C-alpha cells in the first residue's frame, strides 16, 4: 500500500481492530479516517473518535484540521493528500488486499449493469468457479445474500465484502461499478482484471454537472483501476461500440480491448437474431469462434448484455460449450423484463427502466413482441435529474398506445409536480400522433387501472422500479413492490371476471 503521506506523528506501531470513516462506528482499537462528504465532514468528529477509543486518525491536509489541533493526543495521526482515496487503500490493507486474490470483473454503464453481472456470475458458476457479486439487487458472498445499500458499496463495506468472499473460498468477484462509486473513489484499493462498458445515456445529472463529467467518471474504470500494479493476470476491457461514448472508451482504455456490437462488425457480434416473448436465439461471433445461443431473455438490449457476458466468459477461458450451457440455464434477473402471470390473456411485465434510454429499449423490445396494444405505467424519481422527465414522457408516448403517468419515488418533491414535468414531454408532441395518457399519482391505483384497461394480447409494461420493494415518499420508505401490486390487480380482476371497458 502506497499512501501520499504529508506528515505523521505518534506511534504508528499500534494494533488496529477496525477501520471506519463513520465516527459513530468507532470503538477501542479503531483506525478512524476522516473524509469530507457531501453533507458531513468527518474532520468535525475527530474529538468524538478519540473519546470513543480510536488508536489512529487519518486526516486530509486540505481539511484545515492540522496536526496542531490534535496536540496532547497520544494516538497516531497521519496526514494525507486525499483521505477519500486513502480510505479504500487502508481498508484494502486491513482486509489483506482481497482484490489481489480474486479475478476482479467490473461492469459500468448507465443501463444493463445488473443483467450483465448476473449473466457473468452464471457463466462462471457453470464452469465450477466460486463467484461473489456486488450490485443493485444485492451483495452475494458465498451462501450469504445482503441487501444492497448502494449499487457499489462504500470503501470500507466493499473491502470487507471482498475479504469475506476470499474467506468463503471465492475465486472471482463481479461488481456493478457506478459512476458515483468511481467519482467518490469507493473502489480505491481495488485492482480490476476485466472491465466492461455497456452504454452511457442521460442519468445522474443531479450529481454530475454534465454528460462529459459523467463519462469521465466512467472512464476511470478503464484507466486508473485496471492499470497493472500488483497482479500478473492479463487484463481486458470489453466495450459496446454501438454506443458513441463506447467508441471513446475504446480509444482511451489502457488495457487491450474487445468490442461488441449488434449493429456492425466487432470482436463480439450477433447474427441470425430471432426474438419472441418466450426468448431469443442468435449466433454469437466471438474471438474463439461462433456460438449458437438460446436464452429465455427477451429483447435486443439483452443480446447486447449477452455479448458483454460472453466476452468475459471467453476472456476467463470458458469453452464454447460451457458458455452456451450457462446462458441456456440462466433464468430471469429480478425486475428485468420480469413476467407477472396469473393466467390472464395479456402480458404484464415489470422492468427497472428508469432512464430515457432504458425506457426506449424496453419499449423497442415490446414493439417487436407485441400482438395488441402497449400500455405503459411509469414515473420519475424526485430529488433527482429533472432534465430526463419530459424526455421519458416523450419516449413513452411515442412507443406506447396508452400511458399512465404516476409516481416513482417522489421523495421530498410534490408528486404532481414531477408528473407535470413528465407530461410536458407528451404535450410537446404534435397532436396527431399523440396517444392518450392519464395522470394517476397513486402508483398502486395506476397499476390497477392499467391492468383493468388491458384487453386480450395487450402488453402492460410497469417501468421504473423493477426489483425494488419500497417507495420513498417524503422521508418515509414504505413497502411497495410492483410485482406484488400487479399480481394483486390481476387476481382482483380475474376474481371479478371483469373485462376492460371500451
């Protein structure tokens, strides 16, 4: 471990029993790293950490809390340039540098991360490898499954989970790596071996100032965190070149790359594509030869996701037969084009699509598969990027036959204000192609109304929350699962024997 130490004092030869950046978690023997966050500055809690038994402190040289403020304290104090980066390095060291012992696979991009990481896990496990996974749906470590606090956990939790993977006998770790995690150095202390870029579309512009800043955060995975340092494994980047930002990643990656595409020539590409509501077949052209792929996954966007996962499988040395088998046996990812059925004569699909691009991909898949109307239910999150709201409204209206605009996680915003932001995109369309839309702020009522409206062969798409089992209204986190509510609405309708009106 190499730290940019500015100065130090006290006895550094002390036993450390824990590492944290949360002063509330300090106990006797803890190494407390003071990090300035977006809302709270850890440097303001140095006295608290000392009082609770910290044996060592790390502070940032730019914090204004110099060593002189800790005069009289007997504990060790280390001053560094950047405590955020140092936190990951210290946590990695504390957990015996787990990323050195694991094949580290990182997947980043706006959409597709969850499906790609779960596919990779499935493929590697089909080859008898032991795999841990950290991502949006949860953290999977050995036989344990933890709820996810973030797509990519904070530095201390991340290194702890990787350490537990090593202890559980894992040989590989697959991570969804978010732009927040990259921008905030949560993956500091990790060295990746294979990195994947899915796409970049508008999202998180409440956090990143613009798309270029968003891209630069993603790019760090292909430069800073995959640079060979302590590991001898060959490195590889696998990049979607159907995405314009992907072409830039290809140019700037510091390790050898494979491209993938469903639109043109690439190192990994799809031909002979056949799509249906029951699944997808295609031929994958790969660096080790063609593969006939059969999958229960639906839609062109999942062909992209499969090519990315196949690339990882090939780089990891898996045979054509193992990759084909792993994909054939792979089930659905929770909340990703998940069918909800109670024996009704129309399709109900729950999907996590919560960006303009993801919603467009979902609707494009639906257009290929539809036999009747497409009825879309969606909303947008509050206290988040407002710019995408009218764009999502327009995408929904252009590609659906009927739209129910409702609440997602309104948080502290007025749900009706969010809905009206979305509606602006619908109303901006010319009247002649504009389809009917309804505004129902209560998400449960909107889902019930959409399912009540559906006729034979129609397709009801419930977008935005996917696997999530909660809704955030104000400061409250309330239980709410689109799949449960959809099933409830279907059972209610089937029991009543009602047909749609009109």
